[in-house]
């Protein structure tokens, strides 16, 4: 019985994940003209990365200071218009070096 429910959970996760990707492609044809929506969609990857990494970055070390310093290093790197991957890499390296 346990394996049966695990398979259902996996299938449900597949359906939900694919619906999130398919629904916008099915209903939005052409380029998005609304400036607000375009701006919102531009920042979604950055916000997602911040939401996923910030709590672990601060709580991974015995004290929160390496995470806070890594956050400030990431903000500085983003200020100088580095991309998403370099900013994440800089945060990880700074946190690792300070632990």
C-alpha cells in the first residue's frame, strides 16, 4: 500500500510541474506587451534563487555571520550586474571560506 501512494504522489508532482509550464504556453501566444508583467517575469528567477538560498545560507553555519557576509557579497556582485550564476557562486564561496 505504501508503494502505491508513493507512485501517486510522484505522478501528482509530475502533473503539477508540467501544468505550471504548459498552461502559460497554451494561453499566451506571442510576445507579452505589458511592462509590469514583463518586469515581473524578468525578476522571477532572482527572487526564486533568493528565497531558496537565503535561509540555508544564514542557517548553515554555526553562527549566522558567514551567511550574512555572503549575502552582502552577493548583493555587491549583483550591483555590479553580474549574472545569476556568478552571484550564486560568489555567495557560496564566501560562505564556505568564512565557516
